């Protein structure tokens, strides 16, 4: 049965909604961990809150719950390799060949990203098979003022210009 019939075309329309790409980093058993996430959105400026939606059974969920601290790294157009690496369940070391430094709260900040948002866990809610994590922003910085990596129609892309 075609996917359109199974889900009323939901996947097809969602694929046509472009998003940025982030790697959400945290510490898992005290060691650097990260997962590629495009379900990132701003929530409010006062207080400064952001949200991500993470699979309940994934290790990123475990990592965020362990310390209550995480960083959202906003990827630059040339970080497709990092996006794929952190989306893979099979890599022995997610940080292989990835440079990072530590945030003020000890969480990895991925070098070469556009910028990062350090968060303290503000609230969490189970929604279906995902957890909605609300993060209170403790620090944020644009580190490289260049174009973002974009995910659209199941492919990583970069902007080609203004309309
Ligand atoms: C472009 C892209 C966006 C993704 N966005 C999310 C997301 O928002 N939430 C999520 O739970 N997984 C998302 N994933 C899948 C995770 O990156 C993948 O499951 C990864 O292994 C996370 O590690 P974990 O499952 O051990 O936590 C995305 C994957 C890709 C390629």
C-alpha cells in the first residue's frame, strides 16, 4: 500500500516543509553524546525557551534526562557529514573526526557550527513515542555568520539565494 494511503499523505506534505538541522548534544554516562534533530523550534523569548522532540527510546533522551543539560548546535551548510554521522545508530563513536569544545556546563559544542544554544531542562512531556523537551536558554551565540544547512524533501541542501 502506498505511503500516501497509509498516512493520508502526511509524510508527503511534511517532506515539503524545509527545516534547519541541529545536533543536540548532551552527556551520556559522563561521555559526549549527540543526535541529529530537525524538530527544533523557538518557544518564547521571555523566558527564553526552545523545544525539541526526541524519540523516547533514543539515547539522546536518556542523555538529556541524566544531567538536565543539553546544547542545540545549529549546523552550517557544509556539515552534512556531521548531520549523517549523528543520525546513525551504527557508528561506534558519534564524535569520530568531529572537533568540539565544552560549554560552560560541560556539554560538547560542535566546532564549525553556525552557533549554539545552551539549555537547562525546563520541562519534559511524553507525547506519543517522543518526549517534548523544553529548554531554558542559559547562553547562546552565533559563532559563524554563514548559511545554514537545510533538510528538504529528504535531502540535505543549502540555500541558493533570495527570492
Ligand atoms: C534530518 C534528520 C532529522 C532528525 N530529527 C530528529 C528529531 O527531531 N527527533 C528525533 O528523535 N530523531 C530525529 N532524527 C533521527 C535521529 O538523528 C537518530 O535517531 C539518531 O540516532 C539519534 O540518536 P538516538 O536515537 O540514540 O537518540 C533525525 C534524523 C535526520 C537525518
